[in-house]
C-alpha cells in the first residue's frame, strides 16, 4: 500500500535565511567589532591611538588572521558587555611569517587583565610554543582588573609561560599609551620592546603608587619613555604606532631565511679605507662603518642611547643576517662600561638564541677603569660578557678596526674565543693594556730618572712608538696571531664569503637559554 503522505525534503536556507542560533552567534560576534561601538572608538582615536582591531588589521597580511576567543566575556557577567574580554588575540601571517599576536583593548575596561583574558593569552602561548611561532604583544593597559581580583581558579601562568618562551621564539612588545603592572611584566620578558614616544611604562600604576607611597603622579611623571629609553628598558623609541609597526615587521624579518642569498645592494666600499683615522686619539662614528658594510636599509640598531660605548644592531650582509657588536670611539673612547657590558651580554644572548652569527668590530682600549666605573659593579657586569660568549655556539667573525687592548679585546671576538675568522684593518694595534699606560709602568724608573719634563716626554714618546711598531696588525699577522690584514674595502665581501661557507645550522628542537632581560 502506498503511503499518501509525500516525503519531507530538507530545504537549505537561502542567503538571507540564517538559522536563529547562527544569527544569535553572529550578532554576538558583530558586537565585538569597532563598527558596533562608535563612541568608544572615537574616544580612542581622540587619544591619538589605534584601536585593538586596527592594530591587528595593520599587522597581519590581508585575509590571514584567525582570531581566538572573540566571543569571550568576563567571568563576572555583572560587569556588563566586554567585547572579547578586552583582549584580541590570534594567529596569521606577517609578511609570510606565521605569528601569534595579542593586543589589549583600551576601550574595554582600560585594557585591564582578567582571569579570562589571561586564559586566552595562555592558550595562544601554548600554540606559539608548540609551533615555534614568533609573538607580537601590543600593550596598552593598567594591569589587573580590580573588579575580578576575587578569582579563585589559581595563579595565572602567563608570565611563567612567557619566561619559558624566552630564547625559543622571538617575542616583540609594542608599547602604545600607558602600560603598567601586568603589561609591564610582559614587556620585561620580551626580546625587543618598541615604544611610541608618548607611551608610559611602570611596574605599578599611579593609583597603586599613590596608595602605597603617597606620591601623586601622572603616568608621564611615573614612567616616561624618555627615562626608559635612557636607562635601557626599551630597545627602540619611535614617533607613533605606524613607526612601531614598521619596526616590529623589520625585526621579524631577521628570522626569515637567515642564511638566504640576496641580490641586495650596498654602498660603495672604498670609503671604508679612510673611515678609521690613523691617529688613535681621533674619534669616528662606527655606525657609518656598519651602514656601509650592510645591505642598504637593513640595519636595525637596538638600544642606541643606552650603553653608548657600544653599538649593537641586526643587519644583513649579502642577505646573511648578522648581529653586530661595534665599539663606539665617540663615547669614552670605546672603553666598555657597565651599561655597555649589559648591552653586550644581552645582544650575544639574543643572537645565540636564534642562531644569528656574531660580527665584532673592535676598537676598544679595554674595560672602563677608575673609581666611578668600579662603583657600577663593573667587575660583575664585565664578567657577564664572557659568560654570555662562553655559552654561545654561533659563528663569530672578528674585524679589528683599530685598538684591541686588554680584556676589552678579549671579549670583543679575540682569538681566545676561537672565532671562525679574525682579521684586522691596517690601522689595527694590540696591547695587553693601553700602550701609553704600559710604557709608564714598564719604564717607570727610566722616566723618573729623566732630567726634566721635556726629556721625560721624549723618552715616553720613543718607547710608545717602539711598542706600537711591534704591536701593529701587520706584525700580528706576520706572527700568525691574526688570519689576515685586509683592505677595508674587501671586508663586506670577506664576511659574506665566510658566512656562505659555513655549514647549515641544524634545526633547534629544544629550548635555548633564556635571554637576560637586562
């Protein structure tokens, strides 16, 4: 017998027939976007800053971003609607490189940290660790959300996870606006901190400082970026968020195709022949040498106003990424002080963590001396340079530009470190200490017996000239204490050839040593 009831055929809804449950989800999603909150977005723009979603859109290649936790809301729903619980996070491509990114949303409860948005961040940190993906953290906020401090789910793991990722994946923090308490802790664990000039930073915000110490301070008085730039808290200070984004992209570029050949152009190399004065008392700008050796537009100097006796940078030479440490004769004659030692150690650790070869450009009279230097705990700071180097297993290339004296030279890529190559320019000179000082010690009796100051000056000049003649780069090369004395104009080519002959580095499966925040 035939059933008189016709079969029911499932009909798919049309483009405008969205099922109710899906419509509810989509409405919740749309409420998190900037278009749904024009007043809050206008206030953020009035502060002169981008919104969280504008930052994400600017950072990632178009159409590649996948957001995690967009629908998250505060644990205490009585707080009202809080789009994405104040933290936009996800993964995507930045110039083709896979990256995890986070940005606090200042328009949502002042960018505060909550138990739930900490869970969002922890989730993404797990993804970054599993895949060895770089992290970009865009910071703006005042730390923990006071209204949710009652949370009893245990301590958050964000800060420990970030510390464990140090040296395993590149971590970049961009500071825009105020970043206090928890946001500052995150910045402190980063490889590189890039800050806008108007941003502020501190371990505690003004309200807590007022409560604890009685100091009534604005964010600009408590943690101005001019101060943090001077003391080395941040690596780079830029004018605005567009400049910060550009710097972050440039930094990440050094972790793609580290040893890739390149057709990049470079400046004329001939001027290198006269960039270092033959007179050892004359200063010069070593940054010009770095810029000449490097591929055009590839130099990124880190912490330029901190530890000014030393210039540290990342660059490419014929496509090869290198980390440069160059003494700066324009500050303290290139003598390495405590700040310079800290800067030195951190740069070595950064490059070693990510298999970036080290290029030393040496022109130093040694470590700084005197009572003022000793009062900075230089004994400890100087020792850290050697400890960082002893733990490094990346290629080392050394070029002696001029002075190579004392323990300063020992740290600046000397043959004691077994560099892959060590060469000098014609201006190179060597000594266990400054030659003038050595002459004063060794020939003290002869100098004291001189008839007058004129004779003493003549004796000193003669002895110093003799010692300099016996300690030139040419004499060291003749004794095979250097691999060669080269034409400065050939330096770039020599470096590129050495890097090209080195075997490929095996992949890093385990965690590297963490990078010292100092």
